[in-house]
C-alpha cells in the first residue's frame, strides 16, 4: 500500500471519528516528525493536544452562544475612573469568580449607566471561559 493511500485512509479514519483538528494537523505533524524524530508518545501527545484545544474552543464558543450575552465585555475593560463611586476592590473580587465556588448569588443594583450590565456580562464570559455554567435573573420591571 502506498504512503499516499495510507495517509488518505488515516485522514478518513480521523474524520470518521470526528477528530477533525487532528486530521488538519496531521500533515504538518508528520513533516515535523520526519525532521525532529520525536518519540511515539510525544508525537501522539502533540496530535491529541491539538484536538483537545480545538474541542475546548468549540465548547467555549457553544457556551457563549448559548448564554446570549449582549456584548463582549471583560472586567479588565471596566472604566473605574468613569464610576469612582464603585469600590474597585469589589469589582476585582468579582473578577476572581470566587462566588461561583462558594455558590453565592451576586446581585447588581444601581441606577442606569453605572456598569451593572458590563460587570454581569464580564463575569459570565469569564465563567464560560473557565467552563462554568451560570444563569441570569433579570429583575428589571418590564413596562410593555
């Protein structure tokens, strides 16, 4: 069996097993292996790490899509100078997401424009990036 045929069969198997990231990384990985001669375990580890990274990225994108967050905000982007009345230490504490591990609720209250939605969105994005699921309760009165 020729090397090209074997390579195509291997890519077909990878796609069948839904290992698309490994299938895409296979050619460069094989070229690298020809040059560097890594051990079998190291070679396999590199390929599987590629798939794990791709899977984690897909899961994160799915969590963010499912969350339907309104904007791409982070707590690092929060303008503390625009809201000097907010305690910077409290915002920094929110950024640790310790409240998730403690199973504590976070309630953000205040007048419009102080950054409640920014903080909420940023916490949800950060939690999603760390693999946490969360829910939002919008207690704002609806005036329809």
